[in-house]
């Protein structure tokens, strides 16, 4: 049975410890040397960066997020032990973990670290498909001759290098397709490495709840439960035609994934069509002040990502989900593309004002679509808003100050709500 030491990268036959360094951190699997599709997910990425950069935070619970009326962006594993989760209202998180240290997000720093991790991945394979700043799919098919080692060893070397050079940890999922690789990366965190082989796929999936399927959210799960489908085993009892008749194209996708079938390729050339951020509330809310604070923070995150990717958007989108899971989507076309927080926020705010009376809401999201290069961004100005140019200059100046002195050098009052 092929095995690999994750500490010294020595390959060996199955055993409880590495024969070279005696480490117990070993990986053993019958298909270890034949699988090549991976998902790498950084462990509590934002919080880990904050702990790395401030040693005083190393042994305390850390929550990265907004002010008292904001939400949790992410948190470290010490905070998660107390029940804190991403998208949780900050007041609720601090009730669960009052000893936590709250840190404002430093998006510029996270983007810089993400680029360093991406550069390490580029040394392994050109087939990289980023999902966000802290996770990506990798296809290492055919790279064994280049690296002189199978993909499992190369991936173990990647996370080792991340720890040594960047002071950050990640978890690896290795399998024969993207669907299973992503599931595997969540099985053993932090600092995990999990493998799902072809031979075990059916037995592994059968008892799992349907929510393990990527894309099955609360609304889809509720619809499936109405049809008596709670586990993958329940799905397997349905004919493909019946699933399609009941759930449309989603039914066909469910039929394939329940069998561990996923033909999607890891593709770095897939063109980005939109940039969006959303947050789900633990309790439905109609409070316009709370919702407006979320609008600003989401617009800020969308703008940060657009600037990091040198993109802009011609259309601003608003997404709202009501307590009964009814989805409301609205779009507003701009006079020219933008990557500015101020313009994204104001357009989203106008869209939201027309819908505020339809609350309470359980989710709010902001995005930009119809993407264009940043060279086309914010060229025309707004003749109906003479102050827009001044606000744009102020935002660009603030970006330059943050880039030089840190993300917390200037904080907009709105982001603290």
C-alpha cells in the first residue's frame, strides 16, 4: 500500500510512522500515486494572516469582521470551537466568544498573500482554477515526469512550502474529479490531506447528506426533502428522467454527482463573468440601517476584488433573498464601467430602496457584471452628481495610502456599522 510522509516527503510502504523521520503525519491510500485532481483550501485564511502578522494573537480567538453591527468575515479555529461562524452577526459572535479579538479585514494584504500562493502553484502546473483568494483547483495530470514525484507528493510539498515561506497552512483534497476533490479538502482541517479514490467513491457518498453536494443550499435542500431526498442514497433511488422532470437541469446534475461523476475540467482560461459578494443572516432583518451597512461592506469587497484583478464592471447587481427563500435580483447599467466602491454602493443602494419594503431578508448580495479592463473604468464621470469626481479621487487616494501604510490606515465610517 503506497504511503507518503507529509513531514519529510519520504515514500514508503504502509506503516504507522515514517521510517525516515518517525513522523506520524503519514498518508496511505491504494490510489495515492494515481490521482491527480486536487483542491487546496487555506485554513482560516484571513485570521491566519492576522495571527502570522501579530504574534500576540497567536493563542487567542480571532474574529475578522466589521464593527458591533457588522458580520464575521472569517474566524480562527479557536473561535470556531465556541460556535462562531462566517456571516454570523458580530454581536452574536461576541456573545458566544466574548474573549475574542476582533480585527478589521485587510484586503490588500490578503490579495498580496494570495498572489504569493498562486505563484507557488504555478511552479507545479499551469492548470489552476482559483475559486477565491484562498482556494483553487489544480490538475497535475502528466506532471510526474516533470517533478520526479507523483501529484500527492508534489501537493504535500506545496503546503509545506506555504508553511515555511509564508507562515500559513492549507488543506488538500485529492481525487479523480473536482467535485470529490473539494469534498475531500473539507474532511480533515486544518493542515489536512484527504484522498477519495475511484474504488471507494460509491461507498463514501452513499450515506452522506445531500447538502454535501456543492451548490445545494438551504432552498434546494428544502425542495429535496419535500421529495423525500435527504441523503445521496435517496438520490440513487431516483431515475434520471424523474429527477430532471422534478428539478430541471439541477436534477440531471444531482443524478451524476450522486454517482461521483463530474466531467468538468480544471480550467484557468474560463473567463470571469462577474464579481460578487453576499452574506446570509442568522436572523431575517428589515432594519434599513443594518442592511445599508452590509451594502457598503459588500460593495467595498467587490471593489477590492475588481481592483486586485484589474477589472471593472458595466452593470451593478443586487441580490436579495426573503425569509421564504424567494429570490429578488435587480440590475443597473452604468454609463461606463467602474471599480469604485462609491459608485457600486450608490447604484446598489438605489436598487435596494425600491425593494426595502419587501423584507425581511435573510440574504443580501452585491456584484458587478459585464466586466471590462480597468483601463476603461470611471472615464466619463457623472454630470448629474458633481461631487462624484471628488469622491472618486478621495477613494483612489485612500487606496494609495492603504497600499503604503496598511489596510487600517483609513477606515470609512460606514464600514463600522
